[in-house]
C-alpha cells in the first residue's frame, strides 16, 4: 500500500475489522514490524522502526484504547502531558518544574481540559478529558505527523467537536494527520 499525507492535510483511513487498516497505523509508529516501506517527514526519508525513533522523527500516535495505551491513569495530568517531552524541560538531567508547569498549564487551557489542577490523577477525569490529555502529550512534543486511531471513540459529543476543531487547527498549522476511523461520520467531519 502507498499513500501520501502532506503537511496541512487530514487523510482518512477506514476498513472493516481485519482489513489491515489498524496494522498500517501501528507500523507507521513502529508498534508492529512492517515488511518494508518508509515514511518521509519534512523531506527526510525515515525507516519504519520503533516508537522511540518515530517520536524523534516527529511522529505521534494516539491509540484507540487511551486507558490502556494513551495515558498513564496512575500519573497526574502534568506527568502525562510532559512524559514524552521531558527533554524540552530538562537541562543537565534536571527538570525545570517552572518551565514544565508553564507548558502544561498552557496546554490545559488550550485544549479546555477539565481538571481541578495539573496534579490531579488522570483516572479522575472523564473519558473525553483523558483523550485530550493524550493529545496534549503529543502537542507538547511538537510533533509534525499525527497518526490517530479512532480518536473520538467513547467521548461525548462536546469533546468530539473539540477534537475535530483541534485537528483542523493542527492541519491549518501545517501538521500532517492520518485519521483511522470506522465511523464514516468522523471522516466526513473535515
């Protein structure tokens, strides 16, 4: 299979259970081993390898099961958001809590995450707000490519609209977005 998702585009991918669509997005992020292929990010060809390399290459993946793979329920909102981007807030191995808190507070506000405070446990949030925390984690990494696996599953209508608006804004800012959804309404919303 071959396809392009250019900067500023949202490309929808769908398929029946067992069609291979989910495996495609997992290969792009290095969660499954591909038989071959590559991905080009900002003009540089990258091998499909591991999640660590994918993150370094500016690729983010929002998994379908946020509770099992998208967030760490036992950690705080702050820890979840900054977990993948700690190097941005660190110098000589020490985390600048002030820099981290400013960035986290900015993302909480930007995504309208309903939380009593940044140090509240993610397990205490609604499903839609947990999903927004998972998205904020990748925004904190300043990713250029977003691979989203069923991003609006089990979220309320309000959170769904906020996620759609965020994806439109990200594409408007030049991010490339691949959206896997079994719901045709999700794919027709952009």
